[in-house]
C-alpha cells in the first residue's frame, strides 16, 4: 500500500512540475499567440489533475464512475425526471451513451424510468430514493475534495478567477455561435448559387 502511494505521489509531482503547458516550451514560444496556447494548456492541466483525482476518489470511496456521478447530479432535485435528450445536451455526450448509462443505473436501483406524459414513446429518467442517498453521500464528499484542491487560493482569487473564466466562457460561446451562423450563411448562399 505504501509503495503504491509513493508511486502515485511521484507521478503527481511530475505532472505538477512538468505540466502540459511547459512541455516543448521552445516550440510554443516560436509561435504567434503562444500565451493563449499556454493558458489553454494550463487550464487543461488543472482540469486533468482534478478530474483524475475525483474519478479515483469516487471509484475508491463510492464504487461510482464520474460519468454516473455527473448523470445523478443532473437528476438531483428533479422529481419529475429528465428526457434522455436533455441529459445528453447537459452532459455533452450522445443520447446513446446516456441511454446505456441510465440502463446501468436502473439495473442498480439508483434510477428509474418514468413514462413521459407528453410523449407515449419516450421515457424520463428519475433518481430513486436509493440513488438520492448514494448521490448525496458522494456529492458531500466531492464538495470537500474540491474545496481541498482549491485551498491554495484565497476568496478574492477564487472570485476573480470565476469572473474571468465566466467572461471567457461567454465570449467563446458567442464566437462559436457567430462562426456557426457564418457557416450557415455561406452554405445557404452557396446552395442558392450566390457564391461559388
């Protein structure tokens, strides 16, 4: 057990010291806009460190994958349930992935399928009492884990980072919508013979 923990600590130290944004720095600095690339890679590194640790802790402490935790989090507080398509959009995965995950959770008694009152052919996924209990315990532990991972920042740093990342998220969403609209406009013009 101690040997495994020592190996794990060494791996984490390597990742923390030599994270994605510092690898191949010479190549990055020779490109225009390298600060943007380094920032993106820094965000990816932080995400990967936290994500991997949360995955490990959920699995070891609750026998739960992060995918299951995320799906249960979406259903939390939704007594009326949710459609597979809505879960798919919120979790940014295919409906097929959601259906398979819901099937597994139904088999374990954590989720149930309810008839959709607006569509006889569809069903809704809703958490069972057992699912609420399992998710509640995991969510409480996860909140402590995340707080511990951000303990190195004071409240003002966290607020500033949250606001900056919120602005960036909104800006990216607008840029993607604008790009999508531009693509649709060009596609429509091309199909009408306006552009070649």
